């Protein structure tokens, strides 16, 4: 019963809402500009995204780590690990992200074609260091979504007497 209620709540929070008049990124240009280890900020379109926007006063509600294409990853072992979680086009640009109800997953960048996005790029990061960061993210594939942040957000939505901040 507990899992059923939790699953229903997660499904409701993660449901995509109809698009509003959000600006859409020039996806082709962004796709061309991306480098492995860039962080992509997403203006989310779910109910939980709307709550995050309300609390943080920011348009950016989600982030994903750009890992490039399979051939951009130096380690054959890491490429094989990705294939355990992604069976799509090996030439597709990929991101690693953690999603409510799904955990840490590999997603094709093309999923975000119709979203408002921004690139955050670490300055002066060496390729070896970028590969190490990507390797860590890949090692987390399959991990559960950390709901602690949702509890923290919920604390701000409830009166102080119910749940102290």
C-alpha cells in the first residue's frame, strides 16, 4: 500500500504539464557547442519543477551531465556500463541525470529538444579530469533518486508549526 501511494505521488509530481510560452533553446547550435562534462540546466515542465521554481525563484529546475557520444568515453568498461542502461543509437549525444521515479539514468540529449536549456561549462578542465567526472556519473547509473531534496522543499511549503525549517 505504501509503495502504491508513493508511486502515485511520484507519477503525479513527474507528470509533464502543457508547454507554456517558455523560450526554446536553439537546439542544433547547443548540440554543436556541447563538450563532455558540461552541465545542462533545464527549465523543467513537470509539477515538481513548478514547485522548485516557486521556492528557488529560478527557471532552472533540473540539471544533467553531458557525457557525449559513446565513442567520446575513453574507458571501454564505462562504455559497456552505459550499454547496460541505454540501448539506443550509439552515435547519439547522451546525458546522465537523476529523475524522480526513475533514479540515475542515461538519456539522449534529443529528449530536451523542445526545452529551455543553458550550458554550464567548467573552466579549464582537462580531458582526463572530465573523463574522471563522467566515470563517476556513469558509476552511479541505476542509483535511486535522492528524495531528501523533495523533503527539504516540502518543508518550505508547510507552515512552520507543522514542520520546522
